[in-house]
C-alpha cells in the first residue's frame, strides 16, 4: 500500500522513471522484512535452516544487484563513449570552424538504451570546443530537410552530419 501511494503522484506522467521508485521501494522493503520475519519465526526452532535461508537470500539479492549495476554501468559507458567520440571528431577535424559556419545534425541521439547522451542538444557539448566562436548548430529531423537548409546561403560553410543508430557520426556534406 505504501509503495502504491508513493507512486500515485507520478502515474499521470505516463512513464515511471527509476528516480521515482526510491520512496516506493521503502514499502517493498518493509514487506520483504515482514515476510522474512514470518519465515524466520516458523523456522526458529532449527537455527541452521534460518542461517542457510538468510545466506541464500543474501547471496541471491547480491547477485541480482551486481548484474543490474554492471548492465547500467555498461549503458552509461557506451553513452560516454558516444559523447567523447563526437566531441573528439569535431576537435580533430573541424577545430577551425567559426561562428559563420552552419552545422546541421540529423538523428542526434538524445537517449540510447534509456541513458542520456545529448539531452539538451549537441550545441552545449560543442560549446566546450568552440566557446565564443561556436558555429550555428541546427538539429534537423530528416536528411532531406538538412540538405534543403544547407543549400541556402553560403554553401561552403554549411556542413551536414548524420548519426547512425549506434551513435556514430559521419559527415554527409
């Protein structure tokens, strides 16, 4: 009941983010402790069973948490790898661009596997490289739209970049 009541304010949002589950997990923890108490009081007459059960439950939960932690770590490592490679790509290959250049990005990864990559856009990440000389950064929804926009004005300073489904970037034009 406690877990359900703790989640009520977040149900209208449409999806439950892991950060909303912290308070609700307290209710599940109380329920688990109560179930353990019931099991242990019935087995208390034979302490070797209590210790064995406690050891099995502890090892099982530790294994589950370790596997989940490892999976989350791999997801965040992948997101960091995508971000690092994208910024290094621009530092190495396009470090001399100025504020008169236009960079068009297609399929910019906001999230990959539930992990944030460029949540507020690529412009903030590129600012680290270019600072006050930041080129004009535009995120487009399709390659055709980017091509149309890049063919206007000074064509020599217009660049189009595309991200694939794995987060790798390539220059289209």
